[in-house]
C-alpha cells in the first residue's frame, strides 16, 4: 500500500478537484490518497460518489476547524 499525501490548501479553488482527481488516477488498488484541505471536502465526497461509486473508501482523519484531513483508499480500478 502506497500513500500519496496531497495538501491542496495553496491550490486555487478552481483547480483543486482537477488536481485531486489527477492524483487519484495515479493510485493503484489499495493505495491511499491522503488529502489536506482548509475546509470540509464534502462536495468532493459527493463528486467521488457520482463518478467513482464503489471504487473508494472515505475516512476523515482530522475535522477542522482550520485543517481537514481525509484518507481516500482505492478499492477497485
């Protein structure tokens, strides 16, 4: 299992989801994308549900108020 940590706080909001999904595409099954953000990435979760249903597991590691960390594990190709 590999872990790719991605801090998206310095990325302009218009580019965040695009950057996250580019990293996601590079993950293999059982790999983890650990995301750090300055707000709850719940809209990202909904996008994952819409586009990657059944292919990921989402776990909050830290829930604000200034920093949010989420672990997104790839379950299927």
